[in-house]
C-alpha cells in the first residue's frame, strides 16, 4: 500500500500539497478549506490497487472539493468513483442541494460532470473509503450511471446496507491485502459495485446472473464478518437477512472451500487466534475471547481451537507472548 501524508511537508505547504495529491490520485479539483485548518492542514491516505480498482482510505480534516466545468475541460480521467463514509459525515451536492452521508452511506461520482463534495465540520477528522475504476468496468450503461452523479446511496437498508458492510469491511482490512488477494478481490468489488449501482438505477434484472450471484456471496461474507460475535449467527439467520432460502445459501457456497457453517467457524477461530497472539490482550480471559467471537463457552472454543491449530488456546497464547493469561493468574484453563 502506498502511503501519503501531509506531515511529509512543512505546515505552511500542506494544503498546497493536498491539492497536488487530489490531482494525482483522482482528478484536478478546486479544493477549499477553512482558513484556520488550512494553516496546518492534516490528511493521510493509503492507496492500494487491485486489478482495475484503486482503493484509497483517506483520513482528513473538513474540506470541500469542486469538480468545475473548467477543470473538466482540462482533464478527464475516464474513471468513475464511489465513496463510503467510514467515520464522520461526508457531504455531496446535486443540483445545489446538499445531502449528508453519515458512516456507512455511499455516493457515486462521475468526474466528467460537475459536482461538489466534502467533509462536514462536525468532526475534526473524517475517514472515507474511495474506490476509483474505469467507466467500462461495470456491466451497466455509462449514460445511466451518469444520472447517479452526486447521488447519495443510503447504507442502512436493502442492498445499500449489504454493500456498505462489504465496503466498511474492506476499509478495515485494506492494509492486510496480499498480492494473491488482488485478482479475486477486484472481481468481487466490481460485482458489489455493479449491483449496488444497478439497484440505485432500478435495473438489477438486467445484470448477468453470475454477477448477481458473486455479489450476493460477497455480501454474505461481509454480513458474516459483521456478526461473528452473535451466537445466533446460523445459515438460517443469514438466509433470512438476505431474503433467500437456506438451500440457495448452501448452493452459493458450493464454489467456496468451506461450507457456510465452516466459514463462520473459521473466521471466529481466526479472530480468537489473533486476540490470543496480541500481547496487549494477555490478561483477557480465554472465556471472554470465546464469548466475544460467538462461541458457547471456553470448552467449545478450546475444542474447536485444538482441532484447527493442534494446540489449546492457553498453550498457544503462552507460546505467542511472554506470559499467558493462565500463567499470570495461576488459574486452571478450561481448555487444557
């Protein structure tokens, strides 16, 4: 991941540096900011490319960008862009009417058409996930997509909520991506984008079946990640949340390495293993970790962990950190 930070330059040059970053990453913008904030402008971005998709995780103080007719005549990048608010509140203007985008909401942008977007002054630091991709990358007519320029896509209901979960999960794990992840992730991301935008245009029936299927599977994975700590997370619950039958859910997973239940168990174990290996959590009881990730108790967690990793949770923790929770408290471990 490429990292860019305004701290790389002196305070007085940071706002000008941010203008250059905007032009380099997306397109030339008229960037405006409160005078006090501009004196020591603060922004940080991490950029990761996978296939035709470029993802940028941006943390910044409030400011506004304008894509004007003059700037459009100077440069047209031939790309579309979508944003997802991760923290704080974004803003987008369409026909001089502003819409606010709280965390989870999305907006679509066509840099070949004028628009205004920005970050509200209600927070000192906002975070956005910005995805940029070629206009030809989606299975949707470009003419119709341009109708969505500057349109808010709510992330609290329907397909928008499921797409939002996927993008928020992507933002959380963007820094972990390995080169082997990129090809598959590009396809999945474009499928989710296509379905979310097709829903906003009310043309989902026109999408190819394989695109709808892959997008649905990606949303299921995002839903599972978001609800791992819920003990009631079952195939029936997942199917109900996505308005499909349990039978069709299992069919979706026929192309996966794991079944639905197996995928849930594997992700829970991965999270439990990560916490056990974290020295900052060395005093957190194994039972608390088991409960946090949806296991029925430390015994169930211990048995599943041993089957997966060949060692009990407490022994794994002891080998991963200077002192395990059991050694520090001198209490017997339920999984030994």
